[in-house]
C-alpha cells in the first residue's frame, strides 16, 4: 500500500499484492463475524448533512468531513458505519428474542485528519474498518457483548500477529457503577 499522489494526502492506492492481502483479511474477519452470529450489512458512503438524526452529531466534528455537493444539497463522506447501521436498524422491527442483534460491516470510511495528524497506516484519511454494533436489551447483555468482542479481537489479532489497543468511552455514571467490569 502506498499514498496516492494524485489524491488528497492520506488516501491510499492498493497494488495487486497489497489488495490481495487486504481482501483476504476482510474476508477472514467477515467469516469470523458470521460465525459470531453477525448479520452482514452494507450502508451508504455518503449521507445528507441536513438529515435530522445526523445533524447534531456532525456539528461535533465539522472540520473533519469530506463534503460532497450534489445538486443543491451537501452530503458528507462517512467517517464510520455507526449512523448507517443505526439508521438501518431504526426502521426494523426487532423483538427481544432476536437480541443481541449483531450488525457487521466492512466500512470504507473517510476523515479529513489535519496534515500533522497523518501517520502512515495508523492515521490515514481514507481507511477501511470492520464495524460491529450489537443491539442489546440491558446493561448485563451489553457487558457480555463487550466481553465476547474482546475475546474475538484477541483471537484474531493473535492469529494475524498484530498488536492492538482497546479503548472504552463510557458515561461517568456507568463507570462509577461498573468499575470492576471496566
């Protein structure tokens, strides 16, 4: 993999061997996620800036978006698959019997990182990430989902001989009530 000089900084080009390796990893991760019970989905690469469910979220990171103008409307290139998966599931009828409901996507994503933040494969502007969201019924089911995902990631990263870091972003109230878990 290498930077594409004909593109915006931080965007890659994938020659045959690199793309073959990338696709093999994506296929392996997808197969593992299917075995894990995930439903594989695909959501759009661009979204409407004016969508009511996305507006406030986007205002938190306004300078980090790639903007696409189409007609008289502004769209943005997604920077994760979160909102696509949540918009998809918001229109579904889900019963407690289907929980936890796992949605998985290999998600090409784009972030306009500042030039000083670009760091090879660690902090590019265009990247592909495996993105899973689990819809759960309660906090205990959520804790189980997190633990199961950690087991999965540890297994896969060890097999691929990669190092990784895990981070959590939780509310203070959750942290205070669940310190042992965290």
